[in-house]
């Protein structure tokens, strides 16, 4: 080694070490967002309400502010508690916050098809493009006649068996998706494809709960235990989820693909997508993405939101009466509402918004994941942390929504009586990972709500003495929150309405 090189090499090494030390010191001086102290190893896992973690996160906000840091087992988590912070990070800095956490157990639980869980990648962009082409606002409007038809079927089902109203709502939500995605007309009772999809989603929602997902990611060996092993309940749940998901993904896609190939399919997401497929450019990759993204459409919470609506109507009879009075004044009683009436029914619009706000069915949405480190308001957010938007906390912002536990559609009106510009979009997520089908879902919700209000009254159940009592029910656990079984007296607004009479009214409405 030459004398000059012997001088420069140590100097370069010293400079490198100095830079590394400065960077390390700078990083160590950075302040993470505030948060509760946790236990070694477990972190804050035991502090969470396992059934409703969003409640715990919201309580932490009163002490630690609108952006908090915690650890759940070995996983660092940043929780965003306000719309302003969520928009500032997830939307305005979407290049950092558009990824999803790496989930090593996706295949084991049968969720590798799920577009919503895909990492921020070319695969996700392909899925997103397929969704966008079929469900962007101008394209989704083509499904309005189908949504209207399915809403009328919902009314007919409830007229026949009002005690099964919740099942009819679930059928409406599923059949709308099946028609729009696969051009499949579901049977009104015990349709095999809908039953398979419902079964798969219920198990998936359970295994994908925040607490269960973190446990499986931290201790993946739990999924390698034999199913017969004592205490291997998560393994058995994963096997069931994998089996159910495979049926949900494969069976309806084969049905729709065959109809496309035999030129017997009507307009739907599958048929439209095959028209755009480029056989010269990764046709197999496109078909796999189409198959997976189509199944993802099943994970829709229209039914859950409509059950929340029914609960709101029972507990807020004045809001129900006011909405029905508006419908009667604008439309009368000789026909049913259509989408053309939407702009003339502002209070019904406010009821829909309040339903989305009052009890969000996705209280924590789906977690984001930082692809790089970031600074926000002097808080350091490291690369590779889970970022959760606490939608529940946003819906409980008392500065924006006074008395947030009350179901009050009036909060969406300005002093001049006009609707304000708060459309409660935060319930559909943020940034590049916002729900692509939100326009379609919003239309399904509106036509179902206005049709139900025009036709039925939703009353509290009666006790043994014939007095009204508040409904007693349980909330679901997992990533979705809605009443499991909601007691309700569903009465026709017009006594003597039969299936035949309702059919006559429907004919006058189309």
C-alpha cells in the first residue's frame, strides 16, 4: 500500500464512522409520538379491549393526543385519531403511507386473494385498475337499475317474512355484488353461492381481527401445530378460513368466465374486464388478478351498515318520522323512490350520512404501513411501522359532532337548511387505499334506506307486558362491528299491504 493511500484510508474510515455516529445520535434524539407505557414483550396488548380495540385507542387520545405510538407484542403501531392528521399523512404523503403490513400468514388463512391486503406493488396497481374501470363513478352508474331491482326484492322479502328482515338485508347486499361482479342472479332463499360467500367472510373477519392477526404474526408457529393439538383453535380457524375462501374465489369466477366464453353474459365486472384483456401481455396474470379482485368485492359492509341504520331508526323515532314525512311529501304513496328522487330528499341523505358516522362498521379500517421514515409535528414515525386510522375516534370528534353518541341527522345541515359538504368519506378509508367501490356502495345504501323508509316502520321490540323496550343484542368482534342479531318489529307503513299490492306499486315505480 502506498504511503498516500495509507493516509487516506484511515481518514475515510473515520469520516464514515463520524457520519454514522451523527446519524445515529440524530435518530436517537428524534421523538416518537406519545403513547401509553407498555410491558416488556407484550407491549400494550393487555391494555386493549380485545373485542373493541378502537374504544381503547379513542380513550388514549384524551391523554396522548391525535397521534399516538404503542407496541402490540413486538409490533410498533402508530394510531391516527383525527381526520386532519389522517389526511395530512395518508393522503398528502401517500407515497410513504400507501403500503400494507407484510402478512406472512395470508396464505395460511386463505386471504392471499384479498386486494385490500396486498402490498403497494404492481400487483396491487393491476387489481386497483380492474376495480376502478368497473366501479369509478361514471361506470358504477350503469349498475343503478340492478340496485333498484334488488332493493325492490328486499322489500318483497320483508313483506313476506318481516321477522327475517336481517337475513333479507344480507341477501340484498350480497346479491347486488353478485350481479354487478359476476352477472349472477341469486336465489331469494338459500342460494349456494351466497351461502358459501357469507360463510367465508364471517370466518375471515374473525381471523383477521386486530388481536388475532398480531398474535399470528408474532407467533406464526401456532399455524404449524396439528389441528387436533389442544389449544390449536387458531389453527383450526385458519384451516376453515382457507377452505371457505377457496370456494368463494373459485366457484363464482368459473360461473362468470363460462358465461363470458359462451357469449351469454350480461354487463358485469368480469365481462367488461375480459373485453379489455390483452392476450399479448400477461393474460394469465390479468386473469388471476381479475379472479382475486372479484372475490375481494364480497368483503363489502353494506349489510352491516343497513343493520346499523335499522338500530338508528329504532332508537331515534323522530328522525325516522321526519325522513318518512319527506318521502311522502316528495313522492307520495302511490310509487316507490328511485335514484332520480335523490336530490329532492336531503333529509334521507342526512340519515345515510349519520348512519355512516354514528357507528362505523370498519372502526379501524385496514392498517397502512410506512415505506420510509417521516416527521410530523416534531414526531418521528419510523419506516416499517403499522399506521392505523381510528375511524371510530373521528366519528366521535365532539368539536365536529356534538353529542356524538346521539343519532342526529340534523348535524349535516347548515343554518340555511342546506346540506353541508361533510359526506363522511372517512368511513371509506384514506389516500390511495380508499375503497374504490365507495360510489357503488353509497348508491346501494341510499336506495335500500329510502326504499325501507318508504315501506316500513322500524319499532322497538315489546316485552311480555306489551311495552316497548330497547333491543338487547351483541356486537360482532373482529375488524367489523355490527349487531349480530338485532330484535326489531318491522311493520308495514300502510296496513293491508300484501305481496301482490307491493308488486303493483313496484311496477309503477320503474
